[in-house]
C-alpha cells in the first residue's frame, strides 16, 4: 500500500498523522474496514478500502470526495504497524524523531536548506515545503535509546505505587513490548538523577510557614528515618533526608537543605516535640535580631496546632513503601526518595491546590505539557 500525496492535501495528511501521534489507533473491523475516533473526540468514523479506493463516513469525504484526515490516519497506521512488526517500536520511534518535522506547522515535508553556523559548529537547517519557514532540529532525546513514551509511562506507574514487575507486565500487555524489570530500574536511576540535577537549581516562592516531620522506611530489613520539610501553602517539598538515626545532626541537615533551596528562612516552623528539632532550629533559624523564626513544637493530632499536611505526605510515601516491601540498599533508597520528591513537586496534581502541582503553585511554571515526566526530562537535557 502506498499513500498518494496528490489526493487530499498536505494539511489533511498532517491532521491524520496527529490523530495517530496522540495514540488514537484505528480498530480493524475486517480486512477492508476500520473504525477510527474523530480528532475532536466526538464520535467515530468508518473507513473502508476497496483495491486502491478509500472512503470514509465523515462529512469532509462525503461532500468533497477526497482523502480526508481519517483515511490518512488509517494509512499512516498501517504503514507504521507493518514497520513495527518487522523492526520494533523503538526503531520506529527513532526514525520518527529523526525525521525533519516542521516545528511551526507540523508538516513532515521538509528539505535540507544549508547549514547554520554556531559556536559549537554548523547545524543542518531545513525548509518546510508547506509553510516555507526554516528551522534547525533540536534533538532533545538523542540520548534516549528507548521510546520516551514508554520510559515516562514506566516512571509514572512506578511512582504511583506500581511494582517494577507489574510495570513490565503492563507495558507488555498494552504495548506488546517485552522488557526486563532491571531495565525499568535503570531508567528510573538514570532519569531521576538527570531531573534532580535540573530541579535542584529551581527556586520556589514559598510561604512563611514550614512543617517538618519524620517517618520510618524499611531499607534492606533495617528501619531508617526519612526526614521531610514542606511549605504550608504551596505543599512544596523543600527537603528530604534519609538517616539511620533520629538525632540533632540529621535534623540540622534537613533544615540547612530547606533553607538553601528556598533561599529564605520561615516566619513559623511547625514540628513535634522531638529534641532534635529544637537543636536544629537553634543552629539554622534562631537569631537574636528580628525578624525571628517562631518555633511551634508541641503540636497535636487535632486542633489548630497540628501537622496533618505533612502527615498526609507520609501516607502517600507509605503506600509506595508497602508495594516495595523494603528498599534494597542505601543507594536505591536515595534514588527512590529523590524520584518521589520530583513526582510530588512537579508531576502529581493536588486537589487542595486546584489541580496544580506544588511547583506550579510556587511559581515554577515550566510549561511541561500533559506528559510532565517527558517535559521535565526535555528541560533537564537542554541544560545538562
């Protein structure tokens, strides 16, 4: 089967490709008939082929008798499916990513148009045959060997509480891709490190009320303490610290990290009555001159002086911990904690924040798009 660009128009081909690109695959009813969702999501259309003649139930085809976007979508899908069966989804993804797609109109009809000189050498310039604009390809994922959609799906499932083996099973069931659970773990380790390096450079605009608390985690059969510091208004997780003890130096490290991240000191600090917090408060926040940070230590489970906000954070972490049963070692534990911090601050929307993430509420609006993992990895690669 070949696609004839003379039938229909380039814009219809582009819209057809967009239908497939966003994941709306056709459903094969029989050898010659397919059903595909409309681009707007309001209904489905039946596409049929007899020999080399294509037809569709949509108004565009009915009135104009030219190949509509739905026909092009089915044609693209059949070509990609045939290539996927012979080459594999990762190879297909790399070919699509390497194709000179116009960033202005989305057309894949672009030709080479000389080189652009820069401090790091020349870059190939392209000219779009559709909108006539020139551009240079930015290969944000040239170092990602696997399909970014699959990588970010694995990250999202894992930090939502799905075990590594169940992540692998999900990808195999829904995408037909067989990977080992160790591969998913390597993805987590690699991209958490990359995103953390970028995210730690961002300064949130937080309120004057901070909350600190600690919880236990099972690390290879040994219970350790996870210390957390969170801003009250934005729910931004300022600092985390995993330690084998529950002493003053551990609380001091937590407070110092939070102060460095926010670049301010809080007006009010809320903790429980643990002596380590008092020691850390005196070391990191107390001053003889005003304004002075007030420290509320004797909090209650109920009433005005409570730490329920950070206790809810601990509840979500415990859900993750139960699935894993235990973290393998200190290095693995640190990776998971760093990844969960990224997930909590930049990916997971909060109902209490009107569906925003803590980062967005703290005026770190990175415009990450619908797939926030993917957007954050792209941002991280650009500054690496």
